[in-house]
C-alpha cells in the first residue's frame, strides 16, 4: 500500500467509525485488489471499498448491511443468507455462494446482476486462477464467520 492509499483509507476508516460508532467492525487492506475491506462482525458481511467509491456510495452500502429490514434470503438464489457480500456501487447484496458462482461463471469478472457494475480490479482468469480464487474466497468466508 502506498502513502496516498494509506491516507485515503485512514480518512475513510475515521469517517466510518464516526458514522457507525456502535457497530462491531474490523478493517483490512486487501493487497490483491488494493481495496479496503470492512468486516461487519455481527452481520457476517464483508464490504469492499474501492478508490473511486464516493462517501455517499459507502454510506448507502453500510446502511444496507446494518439495516434491520435487510433481506433474509438471497435475491439471486432465494436461499437463506448465511454470509453476505454485495456490489460496491449500488449496495445490492447477495450470498457468498452466488458471489462465487458469478466469479466462476464470469471467469474472474464479477458483474452486479442489478446495476451491471464491474469493479476495475476484475480481470479474465484462466481455470487455474479461478480455482485458486475460489479457494481464497472460501478461506476468507471461513475466517470471517
């Protein structure tokens, strides 16, 4: 992580802590995607913040995650969500299994099924990279729950 990124992320971390001071949350920098990840402990959810996300987008996504009226079932597969993730742009959310399926089907490119946004960090991958990526995603889910 370079100095500019650390300053940018420090400011975001400070804003998030001020915005939701009573929510149990952890922060981590993902070196593979050069993004900041917010881990919502009680909600069992991970939120990724990319460099170009605006504060309004970040707040909308936070509100979706901590909302009391949040969907219990995934809007894609309709199964109960055990662990959720979602779009960094529109804040739609879905289960990690659907995320993994999008990752595999898109060969590393994950397109939001609701707003069609594709993060800049996505790229086409070969079969070996896809298997490794799926394993890494599953490991993150296991370590989070």
